[in-house]
């Protein structure tokens, strides 16, 4: 049976088990359709990089997606995801340049596997996460433009959490997203991460990373105007889930080299629902 574009995106989102999926379950249909299409696009371009052993193939796939996004804005979408995005773009006026910036971020994974400092990492986080936050804010709706600064910073917090959770998995791919100057400050050798060795210095490094991520959540949430709290409930639900994940990593002593910490689907659903009704 052939799936419709929206069904394809829904299946892509549900299959991932992502916290995003649970966060936008309670949205009204038009906004849920749009954010699901956006999430499916992010998954597609991320998989184009992560599932390719050869960088040349990854670059070719991303080049194809660049062409496909251009075709989308020219009114000729061919892929189920861009066909679904076409509806979202018409409804919420999403800009082409921000979708292309997400691809720029994914391409960074093909060009580098280390970041010298947090400033360099911040550019990566902006492209792969903060831009997504800005697009999501457009879909959810807002009255006060300060909400865009909240969305930017919340996207950064999400990506910092992803980096903390995935240190071991990324190390298995030869990638280290923790800034090199911070590894040096805490006397953690890259080999400790790549080979999965736990040390006291590694735990101190991770405590520092967790503290920065949590501070970024606090900063982001403080920026959300009260007038837009209800409209941005899906983002708040996502923040509740991700902060719970971050707290679990901390309770487990930052055991991120040999395992992937996660929350159960029931826990994610409860956090999303409780945040939704409280907001």
C-alpha cells in the first residue's frame, strides 16, 4: 500500500521513538501536520549522513536534498517529505534559507569530527537545532518576537542534551562533539572517549557539560513571554522530556560511553501531557 506524504512523515516520526513525536501529539491537526513534516525532513537529512560510510555518498545525498528543497519552493516537490512540507510552507510561511541551513549543519558532520571550542560547536548547534527551533516557533505561533530568542536558545539546549546522551555512539563513529579545549581543561584524552574508558576526569567533564545544558534550559525558558506560553506548549513539553533525560544521565553518573540513556514511551507521554495541561 502506498503511503500519502503525510502518512510517510507520520511513520518516519513514530518509528524514531523521538521525544519530538510525543511533544506534538496534542497539537491541532494543521500544526501537527507541519511539525511532523519538518521533523521527517530533519530525520531524512540526518540519516543521509549517519547511514553513509563514504563521505562522498553523504555529500551527494545532501546535494540532492538541496536541489529538492529548491524544487519545493519552485512548486515542484518530488519526495513525500517535501510534498508534505509544501502544505506547511503555505500555511506558516517557512523560509527556504532556514531549511537549507539545516542541510548546512548536517554537512558539517562530513567535513569535521572535532570542534576546537564552544564557539565552533555553537555554529553547528545553531544550524542543526536552533534553526529547527525557529521554524517550530513559526508553526506553533507567537505574538511577541522575543519568543524567537527563546526558540533559538531552547534548540541549543536540546542539541547540547543530544551531544551529552550520544557521546559513546558518536565516539563509535569517530566523532567527538565535546569542545577540544574543554577536554584539555579536564585532562580527558580523545582516546578515552573513542575507546569508552571511564575516568574521574571524564565524569567531571560531563558534569560541566550537564550544568551548561541545564543553564541553557533555564535561560531559554526565562525568555518565553507569558503571552506565548500557550502557543508554545509543544516546545515546553519537549523541554520537560529532555530535562528529565538530562537529570537521568546525571543520576546515572554520566554513563554515556557504553550505553544510551532513554526514557520510556509512557514517561515521555506523561511528561508531554502534564506539561501541556499546565501551560
